[in-house]
């Protein structure tokens, strides 16, 4: 099985999950990147970019990889939809195709270069880039502005005369009581106190090995995951007990390193890898 390079820092977790699934499917085929290119109709250089998250694989390429791996298309399609939304939300765009002579491989195995006798692979033409015409704003003239201001002042005066008629009696109103906000709770401080027991590592926050920990959770179990990730040499961005994007990215890196199913959640398998 090929050993993959780490993905670039700062990727959206949805993109990381999708690219990790592409890598897993490629490993399931037992084929090299060159062979995947020959059987899908997309060039080796393109697949290197897709597997390295330098550009997002198009639907047709993913469908052909799924077919090669004999996998179900529904899960991969859902991951791809989420990745595309995340890709757009950060303003990313798939750049123009790079040169076919690109040799920067994301697979650390002897798969460099085309196989003897292999024919060059034609790559499908990408979709044209859409450009937006600049929006021209109509600037109102001075007469229109003055008319609008006068109408607004007149309407306000009429409303005030109807709802609050003047009276000789002076009404006194008691000042409203100011809302008192409860004092904010101080954040819990977590620490990593590493100790090995029975061949397993513990960081002093939780001893669980089966509780499911996932994105959006907070508490000592999350702090334990963060400490163990640091102990494994993968930074979760700090130990604060809050499972956020950086912790999710670190968990996925741990799962990729141990060839565990990549789901971004810490279950029994991932706990075992972290404590091992």
C-alpha cells in the first residue's frame, strides 16, 4: 500500500474528508497512479493534484475511480458535495491545468513516470470560467433626495402628533432597571500529564477508550484526545477541550497515518491508535 504525503495545512475539514476518501479508493484498487490515469481517462498529473488537494476532482473522474474500486457511490457523492461547498465558501477555484511534466507526487512509492508502452492520456476539457459583469449603481439626483427626506420628516411629525399629543401635565417615568448579566464562567484549564499504564498512554483528563468524541463536542474527553494527538506529534491547535476544525484535521491525519476508516470521529479504533 502506498504511503501518502500529509495534506496541506488550513484545508477545510470537508475537503480533507473527501480527499482522504479518494486516497482510500485508490488504495482499494491496488493500482498505481499511472494505471488509475490510464483506466479513467484523466492524466497522471491531474490525479496527483486531486490526491494532493491542489485542485478538486470533477464528478466524472470520481465516478470512474469509484467504479474501479467497486465501491458505493452514495457516500462518495455526499463527501464530494460537501467538499465543493467548502471549496466555494473560502473563495477557492480550480486553477488552469498544470504542465503534464509535473513530477511532484503525493504518493511516496515507486510510481513515478508512465509505464513502458503506455499511451498519453487525454484529459477532459474543464468547464469555462464564468465572469461577472460589474454592477452599475444608479445615483439619484438632488431633487429626488430632497423629496425623500422631506416626506420622511413630514411622516414622522404626523405620527408623533397622533401617538403622543402634547399635555400640560409632565409625566415622570421611572428609569428602567438595567439588565444584570450573570458573570461569565471561567474556561476550564486542561493539562497533559502523560503516563503509561498497561501498554497504553493516558494524559490525565479521561481514561475512556470507547466513548465517541466528535466535532462540536467539548469536555475532558476532547482534552484527552488533544493531548494524545500532541503526544503523537500531530498538533490539534492547543488543548482547550473544544473539538473544532483544527482538532478535526489532526484526528483525520492520525486516521490516515494508521489506515483507519477516515470519518473525523474518535471511536474505539482511533482511541486504540492514540493510546497505543
